[in-house]
C-alpha cells in the first residue's frame, strides 16, 4: 500500500538514474516519454506539492500501471509504485475528474450496481462486437464487457456431498467482482474444485464486495478502507482459509493492514484477515493429487496451454510457480511459455479505462507473438488480464481460448 516511509525527496536523491526502470516499464517502452519512466516520476514527485503538483502531474501519474516492474529491477529497490499511489491520494480530486474512472470505482464499490452492469453487459456485448476495433467507445466499454463470442455459459450449481468427519473443513471463497458478476464459469469452477477438495461446499459470504484494489490504486483511500471493512466483517464468521481465485484481488486483500494506521482498531482485524488468505491456484497446486484421486479425469483431447503471469503474480512476491505446477500434473496438458517472455498485458485495472489507447498499444505488442499459437489455450489467474486478453484476441481474430487455470482444471477433471 502507499507509504511515506521513504519520502519522494529521499527516493529521488537515492535514484542512481541508471535507467533500469525504463527498460522494463511497459508505458515507457510504448511512449518513449522519460516523464513516464520510474526515474522520471521520481524526479517529478520530488517537486510535490510544489507548482508541478497539479493537473499536469496528475495526468502523468495516471499513466502508470503500478505493475511493480520498476521496483523489482531497481538496484536500490526504491518503492516507486507506492510513492505513485501516495501521490495519487494527494491529487485524487484532480486525477479523478475523468468520469469513466470515477464511475468504475462507484460501480465496483456497490454490488447491486455491479450486478446490474453485468446484466447490461449481456445485451451490450453484441453491440460492442459491431464497433470498429479502434472505436473510442469500444475502448471505453472493453474493460466492462466481454465479446459475445467469448462469453461463457453459466455453470449449474452442484449438490453438496457429505463431508467426512476427519476431512478438512470447508473453505471460505472470495469471488471478487469479475467471477461473481461477469464470469459465472469461473465462480462455478471455484466452487466445484473446493467442494471436491474439502468434501463440503465453501462458504461464500453474501456481504463480500469489491476487494478495493482499484480504489487504492487510484488514490481513493477512504473508499478502499470502506471496502476493506466490509470484506473483513463479511468473513468474520469463522477462521477458515479464505480462497481467492484472482491474483490481483489476492494482492489487494493482502494489503488491507497497510490501509489502517497502527492505532486503528481495524488494523489487527485486517492483519488476521490477511493471514487467512490463500490463492486458489496455490491451493490447487498443493492439493492436485487429492483432486485427481477423487475426480476421474474426463476423456478429452490433448491441449496445449500458454501461460500469462499477471503483474500481481510477479511483483512484489513471485507466485508464478503454482499455475505451472497445476498444468504440469494435468493429464493431456502440454504447457508452453509466451514467446518473448512474460510482460504486462496493459490492463492495469482502471488504467485500461483512463488510458485506453496506451493499454491497447501495450496489448498489441503482446498479441503479435500469439499468431503461431492458434488452437491453444491462454491461461492467466488475473480477472483484469482475462478481460484484456479476451478482448484483444477477439479483436485480432485469433483462435485461442482464454481461461483461468481453475476453469481448465475443472473441465479436465470432469467437475464442470
């Protein structure tokens, strides 16, 4: 979370100006603008809150994915993303004037509005499919809608099976906005897999809501705290592990303690909540032998899968081993790495709304390497990346199916 443990001035003075951050910054690689590199932002942030701390700086800060690549490659480990978030919090009134970003935050904060948006997406997706690929309207709607040709059919609920007295306790499931309202197949696959693993259905608290990552990233810390309090309260009923399918949601939930001051009464509860979190893919990687024993793999054709690692799975903690472990143990699945290595897809949460053309330009470079992979599956664990890749692959008319590893696993084991 945003921190002032190291001030902008201190970070700017410690910056070696080596350019390592520029080499890995997705935005700089597309734009070539020094101000958008890590060292460029540090130079500008050093002036905060001086004359430069106005709309111009807010516009520059909005052109950051917060992917964390700059900090990971910085020889001095300077917390550039955290400093950008802290600056956004100071400038949020100016940075939040662009209405789609504010609308997105309001929808994410209200489950009833998000459910309505998901329902509206069904009717609007067909319209979006008819818009030109470079349409400004299409770019603005792409973050919310999935093309009609990519939309998954709802997965029916399954009857709970009796749980063994000696078996593990059922888990609690945090579905997040995407799985809960826009991708019923991912929600269903998550439930099916946890049911098969635990012998009992997972608890899915009805009061859970948005993880708050988008609000925190945009600098709206009051709203991020409000969402954190709601989710903490929703999962207070027991102490079971909270399983999270989305890698980005997992990162946002794990950062809850940093949202609250040391003397805030919510701080200990946030720490306890964060201590219960486990990524669904990590859990599956550890438990796959159990699942294979309990669910006979379906007789399916072999499939080749290419993996995209979300930024939140690479930085600041490396969680890239788990999906590879899952795929390596699945019968009939051959894993391949993305050509030219793994880089940001350009979604970045609200970045795809506030900077649609930059977002699409970053994705376009990633799509260039996918043409030879026709007929395969692209797997990723982030909800935003799923939307970004599906939209891009659909627009480029490439023959790849984009799935969460949990959906692929449930299909291969005959659980979906």
